[in-house]
C-alpha cells in the first residue's frame, strides 16, 4: 500500500522518479528531488488521462517548493532561491 502524502504545508516530499510513457505533466528535472509542500490546491482531473480523452477520479494537486540548490546541485547560481511547481499527489512520496 502506498504511503499517503502529508497534505499540510511544510511537509517534505520527494518527486517520484517514474518514467511512464505518454503525456506527463511532471517535469523530468524535478524527479527524485525533495521539496516542501507550500500548500494544497484542491482536487482536479488527472491531465495524464484527460490528454487522451479519458476520465478518472480527481486527484489532489499541491504546490511544492524546491530550492535551486536541490534542483541544480552545487552549480546553482543562487542556491537559496526557490522554484514552485504544481504536482499531483500520485507523483509525490513523503520524506521522513
């Protein structure tokens, strides 16, 4: 059974490193990176299904904040700057 993602702001999450085929809305450069939930945004249709005309249950969407140091590593020009991305829950796993 999959561990649920904490829905509260400031909980750490990791973007899964999945590489499924098809229409994917999660940027490859964020896969495997750790960020914090900035806030939940509600539930929306899964664009990975909607792109092909399929319906499915709505999925929780979160705004996740990453530091540039996390995204780009030691080469980050401004390591403490941040990047926010909206990522669906099925792409996130909790970090202890």
